[in-house]
C-alpha cells in the first residue's frame, strides 16, 4: 500500500510498498504466469496475460480501493491487452474501485500514447 492511500500494487512491487502489496505482487506473478526473460522483464504483455491480471485484480479489489498495475518490467504490450485493462477498469468502477497504470515504458508507452488511452485508463 502507498502511504496515505488505499492502493494495492500488482505486478512488480516498487520498493516503497508495504508487505501487503508485495504479497499481491507475488500472487499476480503466480496467477498471471507472465512470460519473462532471464532478466525478469516481460517481453510482451498480450491479451492472455491481461485476462489473468484482470482476474487477480478483481480478487485484490476486495482488499483495496485502487488497483495499481506496475508495467515497468513490460517491454511491449498489445492493443488487445490494453482493451482488456479498459474493461477491467469499467468493472472496478462499477464495484466502487479504480485502476491506475504505472511504469509504462518503451513500446508499451508509445502504444498507450498513440491510442490516447489516458482518458479511459489513467496513469498514477
């Protein structure tokens, strides 16, 4: 959790998060079974991974008001993966929760910008 905020970080937990967020992070990595390289980076965040992340995020939403997905270890992402995250945010908003994206970089960040997803999938 971030200080002063009821947020849970999914994916690779930043060092400033508490143990609860780290526990959700490892839960996500196990559940999503993200394909990573030897360096721990995810080569491509595709629709199948986004579906698994969504399932884990919905489960984590019982414990946190805001779900934060850390994409800092993702090199590339597909439009269908971002579309699934938009649908996830809609589901979370309907439950009184929210979703934020953090750590976009490289091709994933460029695709996010080109697609103009800031209005429907906000960054933290």
